[in-house]
């Protein structure tokens, strides 16, 4: 990819050319947004077994893996045969905090009991991207979706979620292959 200079002419969607007066930051953000293929999908609700937490954004890299481990151990101890991928659902809690539900896809409603409880992934139209790479770079994919929605005049509904691919041993040596699907529910 070539970085855009101020006053660059960019060929956009449908072959249209338009002039952009871009700062260096805007150029970088444009490239980030364009490196992801944002699409809208109608997603259906799926049951998940989760734990709930309220955290600061700076705590996510610690809390999400810990919560995934707790839920996975609980689901395995309950002998759930159809446990799927890990997922994390995010909602703004105000005051700079995030309410999260971290867990595992399950085939049916998970019984209530203890810290791990049942919930559901959101349903409806969602802007989504597939991110390949380390979890530390997920913010770029989130930013791409938010920028795309703003550019398309789509309004976010206030909930987003990530579904993490099943861990493969090769990812230990090549984190560029780690798959995470990111969704932002859209208002109708």
C-alpha cells in the first residue's frame, strides 16, 4: 500500500475519482479503514455461556483471556459436548468503563448456576470485519468499522462483539494467522 499525500487523488468504490486533502493522520486512518473489508451481515442470536465483568479498557488484555479460561473450564466440567469458539460482547458502561460478557458458544441455553451463566450473542444487522493478526491490533479493525459506519451514515446500536477462532498450534509461530471476527450491531 502507498501512503496518501495531501491533495492525493484516490480511486474509490465504483471507480470514482475524488480529491482528498489529507493530513498524515487522516492518511493513516484511511489506509487502516481500507485494509479491512467491512460488510453488513444479518446475524442470528446464538447461546453462549459467559461471565460478566465491568472493566476499564486498559484491563481488557488481562480480563478477557482470564474469563475465557474460567468459562472454558466450567463448560468442560459440565461436559458440554458442543462448546464452540470464545466470544466477548462489549457495551459501554459509562464513566470510561465497559460491561463485558466473555464466554464460549454453546449449542443450547447454558444452565444458570454459579458465576458462569447463559446469555446470547446479539441478533440483527451488523457491520463486520474479519481480522487476521495479533489481538494487540484488534483496535485497528474496530476503528475501521466505526469509520466505515460513519462514512456510510450507519448508526451503531451500542453493542459490539468479537468471536475468536479456534486456537491452532501454528498461531504460536505466526500470529498473523490468528482469526477474530468483529461485529457492531447497527440500528435499523
